């Protein structure tokens, strides 16, 4: 008689999502905002508390927001933002 042993293997747990504040400085004015928000919201991310500061006569504008991210998603998202032609810098705030 043979016996079979089975073990329950837990499903991989999704990474804990935390609200991360991101500050991005960019050039090109209001026309750049849709592309910036699109990069933030890519992959279904939720963007919260978005504020944009664009002023006449000032070269760089700023955008600050909160995004729900897992820890391993932070650098790839910042790298994606930094790769946009209009972005001067993007960092955790």
C-alpha cells in the first residue's frame, strides 16, 4: 500500500503597499502634467494628494503626490519618471 503526503503551499503574498510621497521637478509647463501623471498611474497605481506648482517666469515646475507602492517598486517608478524628457529630478519627499 502506498501513501501520499501532500503539503499546502501558501500562495505568494503580495507586497505591502505603502503611501509614498514623490516630488518631481520638471520643465515645459502644464503640457507635461498628463504625461507625468500617466507615468505615476501606470500599472494601475493609485495617485493621491496630487499638487502641481507652475509659475510664470520660473523655469522649473513641481509636482508632489502620494502613490501606493510596494518597497521594490519605488526605484523603478522614480527611474521611469527621471527618464521622461521634461523631468529634471524625481525623489521621495
